[in-house]
């Protein structure tokens, strides 16, 4: 079963601590978490790092983190932060639900 976690707060440094707790709590309830992000959600480097850290943590403990829909609105921040430079196909699949680096 998948736990859907709606996140409507901006994914920015001032919200990261609370969002981290929400994600960790969700993993206590289920092995797969689907993050439901808002289409025009504000995001900064800390927000991206939170999501990537949660994804790596999930993988390390045998759980799964997915995005409900592609994070196309995050592309410029992902690119500026270096997340897309030589990104493997599984990273592109995670962020954009596609493996081609457009």
C-alpha cells in the first residue's frame, strides 16, 4: 500500500524541519510514500535536498519515495543546483517521470 503525503507548504529552508518530520512520520505508517506536491510550489535548494535525502533514506531502509506527478516546475532549480548534470535515468524518472534529459 502507498501512503499519499500532500505537501502544500513551500519547499524552502524555513519549512524543511516540519516537512522532514511529516515525511519520516509517513514512513512509519507505510513502506511507500507518494509526495503530492503543488504544481506551482516554491522550492529552494534546501527543499530539493530534503526530497533527495528522503529518497536516499527510503532506499537505504528498503522503502520507496515517489512523486505523485512530475516536478517540471522544479527543473530550473534542479539544474542550477547540479542535480541534472549527468543525471542517471533513475533520477530523471524520479523527478520527471521520464528518462530523457530535455
